C-alpha cells in the first residue's frame, strides 16, 4: 500500500463536528488509487504478464495507470468520448494506453470488456471488483476510524456504489451511519434502492459529475442495501455551488463528483449526526482549470 497516502481529515469549515476527508489530495487526485493498488496487488502472475484493461470515467483509470506502472503491468484504459481532458492526460502521462469509446461510461465499459476478452487480459471495473471495493471503501473507512474514532456518520458520493459499499461494510457494523449522495439526473443507486433491485443497465442524463454516471453492480447494490442508511439526491446547480464553496470556504479544489457529498450538506439534503462526528468525503480534485474558472465565475458571486 506504499503508493497510497493518508489524506487529511479537517474539521471546521462545515461546523466544529463535521470534517472533510480530503481524498482530492490523494496521489492521482482521487480515492480511486486505493482500489487500483489493491486490484493490481491481487493480479496473478499470468494476469500481470497478459496485462489489464480498465474502464473509467477518468479517476479509476489514473489510479490503475500509476499502480500498473509501478508493477510493470501493461494497461489499456477505455474512457467515454466525453471524459475530461485533464483525466485523459493524467492516464496517458502515467504510461497507460487510452482509448475513447462510447458516449457514456456504460458504453465504454462494454467496449473495455470486449477488448479484454479479445486480448485475453484481465478486466478491472471501477466498482464491480472485490479488490477495488476493499481498497476504495473499506480501507478508507478504517483510515477514517483511526483519525476520528468518535465518528457517527460518514457521507460520500455515489456512482457505481463501490465507495459507499466498502465504507458501509466496515462502518455499519460499528454503529456508524453511511449516507450516499448522488446527482438527481443520473442516480442508478438511488433508483435501485427505491425499486429493490440492482439496475445493472441504466441510462441517466449527462451530468457535470461524470464520476456518478452509469449503472450499479449486484455486489455494490447488495452492500448498499445492507449497510447504507440512505442515498440523497442533489441538483446540478448544487454541485456547482459546492465546488465553489470548497474553493472559497475550505481552500481546496474539488472536481464536481468530488463535491457531491458537500453539495448534499449545503443544499440541506444531508444533516450532521445528532451526536458524535460527521465525516464528508471529498472524493476527487481532478477538474480542468477552464471548467473550474467557469464555475467560480458564475458561482462565487452567490457566495459573497
């Protein structure tokens, strides 16, 4: 686990009992490195030789690229055609081959799975993989418990569900509530929990928080069903406001997906725990500078 750093847990910006877990300061700028390191460590000798194919909206790919580079494992990452350029550049800079396929994450994943089958390579999902869930969620949960033993509630963004599933698996048995937050325009986990079945095929609308896009897996749905208290929804406007608020009030740069849980607080969709500490995960900071400038230009006026 030497590639993964312990990230700060900072209290005060959202209140004295609410802390921001700054995974945007993780190496590669996202919590996704945690699961990637676990996944690469779990490869067999044959899989290391044949290589890996991953599908990613961006951050999983960057994490896999760094982990594979350190382990000398060939890697191809398939991203949607609309994946942010800053994330595509980060994947390529770490030595991985980047291929753009499909308009959505789910289409990119289908192409990646087909490519892995054709190449005889191992496919690594950003959420539907036990090693990834253990690293991204469960390892992060243990770190939070070490930093804030009195934690009573943890709030995190939701995409495919690997983060909240892994968090819930460790935290819920210890009496810590886990709450997910998702964008209302692309919310497969919310709809899955409401309908009582995993939406492994899902078509939401495009969102500024591209890391929240796409379907869920049976594994992550089951973990969320058993261990997550609820999934709240926020608007696209609330996510943009959260990015600007984090920049101004907390002095940190977050990408829209990374700011989703904070958006839940600022919009009043999520509240602090009645007692004990609440931890809000800022999951990533990989935002194109031009996109950040546009958000700040339009949103900071409202924060004055």
